[in-house]
């Protein structure tokens, strides 16, 4: 079984925010592949589906971004999912231009606190990730306010296109692995 983790924050006030792009991608991926209604377990929402012949668990941690590792680890342990081979974390990235995708097999969290917590809890940097650019924090803005804010009209249009591309990248990861995903979508 593979697990795709979409990072974000739970609750109505965070819907559509830059920090919740991981949640949005998972929602649309689940809809496309007819995932059942998510169930809550281990402080996260889970939906199991089949994508391209691969049994896939979709996971939305409900622990708030900075504590995502606890939920991801408990879920991976329960389902016996190997972190370095079978998990892909989908998250926003301030260092990438809006809508740009970047897949990696390993590396640092690059300042993304949800990803950093997952890497810390698992004790490894060798966890696959798909980052979606949200642009850098504009001058004079607080970073927390920026990531918790909503996309402007132009960014929203770009992100909607990126979500479709991110779904294709996840499908490629499930079918062919992280190297193929990186070659096709970076």
C-alpha cells in the first residue's frame, strides 16, 4: 500500500488558503478516483482507494500543519507503510514560484514546518515529497499571515492548473516511482 499525505490545516477558516494546497490536491485526487468518504483515525482523515492498480491511502492530518508528523507516523505504523518507499507528502512551498511543482525523493524540509515535523518524527529525510509553489512572502508581510491567506485571483488561476498537474504527478509516482515523477514533472 502507498500513502499520499496532503498537508494543511483543518477547519473552515483555512479552506482555500495557500497553506492548504496539499489538502486541496488530495480532495481532487480522491474525487477523480472515487475514494470513499474519509474516516477519522489517528488524528487524520483517511480514505483508501485504488489508483492505477495501486492500493492507495489518502491522508489529511488534522493535527494542524506544524504537528503533522504524529498523525503520519501513527498511520504508517498501523498500515505498515514504509516511509522511504511508500509515502509521498504533498505540500506548499514558499521558495517556488506560484504553481511550479517540484518532486524530490529526499532532502531537507526547506522551511516547510509540516514536512519538517514529519521528517523529525520519522528520523529521516528520505521521504518523498511533491511541493507546490505559492510564491515568496511579499515584502512587509508576515510569513504566517501570507501562508494562511487566500490566493489572489491570478494565483488562484495558476494554482488550479497546478492542482491538475500535481494529480498527474501523484499518479505517475504511484505507477512508476519517485524518479519517474521527478523526470516528468520537475
